[in-house]
C-alpha cells in the first residue's frame, strides 16, 4: 500500500456490516428512532424526487446535498452519524464516468477527491445544520491514494468514507467553517486519505465578500487547447490547459459549457477545475511518459474571476511537482502533485 495503510485505522465491525443503501443511524434529537441517510435528507428539506440519469449510483443522496445539478454526478449513496464529529459515508464509483475517466483498468484517482469534497458538503447540510443557499469557500483539498486499489470491478465500486470533523467554527449557532479528514476503504481495505477545509457563508456575507458588480462582465473566452494526449486526455473538451511561450506555463482553459466542471452556474472559476489543471500540468511536463496520480494537495487563496485569464505554472525541480495558479499576478492557488510513470 506504499505508506497509506499505516495511516488509516482498521474498520470497526459496525461499519463493515453496512451494505449500500442500508446502515441506520441516529441523528441528534432522534432518541431511539433510526433513519437511513437518504430518509434523513428528505426530512432536512431536500428534494428526493426521481433522478433520471442512467449512470446515477444506486440510492444516491439528493443532489442538492452535494451541490450537483445532474444526478449522474452524485457519487454518494448514504451516510450515518457515528459520533458528534464523525460520520460514515457510502459512495459508489461508476465503471464509466464522463469526466473522471478510467485508464488502464483503474478508476481515476481524482474521483476520490470529488467524493471527499461531496462528503463534506453532505454532512454539513444533513447533519451539521448548514442551510441550503449558504456558499462554501474551499480553502484546501488533498487526496493520497494507492492507484492499485482502484481497479475496475464488474459493477460500480463501493467505498466507505470515515469522515471526522475538527476545528469547527460557528457564527451564532450555525456552522461557519471546519476542517475534516476522510479515510477511504474498499472491501474493508484502506485505499486513500482525503483532507479539506472550508468556510460556509450566508448569502448576504458571501455577496459582501464577492462585491460583484450588478452586471456580470463578459466571460474570458477559452484559449486553444493543448493536444489531449499531452495531458492524459482523450477529448479536447476535457483539456483544461492552453500552451504559452514557456513550456512550463499554460493558460487555464475555462469552458463554462463543460457539463461536469460547470455542472451548475458559478460566479468564479471552480476549485476542481484548478485541481484538474495541476494534474494535467504534471502529465504535460512528464510527456511522453504516462502519469498516475498518487497524491495531490491544493491550497486556495483567492477567487479566480471568469472574465480574466489565469496562468498555471509548474516549478522546476525533482520530487513532488510544485504548481501555482495566478490571475493578474495574484496567487489564486498553489499545490503539490506526485505520481508514478
């Protein structure tokens, strides 16, 4: 497991006994009454109507809880509360995803980062009382995995995510932000670790922070893409880097028509687009050798606006690659990526 196993505790019996779509748990104030995670979501005000997407996971949680418009992009299938600050979340990785594509018979490691991101949103809304309409400001996101644990199965791959919250901050009685770490298991075996930190802002606070003009400026058009093969992609649509005169610097391609990266309307460049850009930059500097992601850690410092270009740069040096995203000379995000050929 290349150093991952010692950092992840063994699953306890009550967690390993859960099957997808089951696993009753108690919510605060429920006394002895038990609910499945998806039933609890309906009670929290989420819409639980039919989701027609054929590739949607079995018994997916309501898409509002993970900020997705398309049901096919919901990776989580349920959850239960284990203690005041810890939760078990169930997820399914589809055999074929429209963006996090499988390669060499393995799931894309970045689909784990998306599952970790969705898990934090889920427990914040369903268990920690964050209302719909609050904005989540991601400060950091990281994932470390064993690619050999991501082989494709005959059907969807079932994961258990043990999520523990810490450093919770509150605004009055409402959650204002927290950090969390997530241990990921497949068939009781640890396959990865994720971490994240975010703030959650009421609409009025978010509007003051953003200070947006009444009329949104015109979007900056996407620049011509690199050849998909240079960044480990099959389709131009999924290529998020454009060449510049510097072979270690690229313009970030922000295509607001992308069905996954812009699953819903946003007033800024999404964090997962910058995460993907860092992974593609790692591919590009190592070309023609293939690149298999093992770990990625990103810190987000400022919003990236949609009307101005961003630059992605990979610093020279051995070991984990150091990458930055800037806009108008301002550092937007930085991170480190490591992998294997």
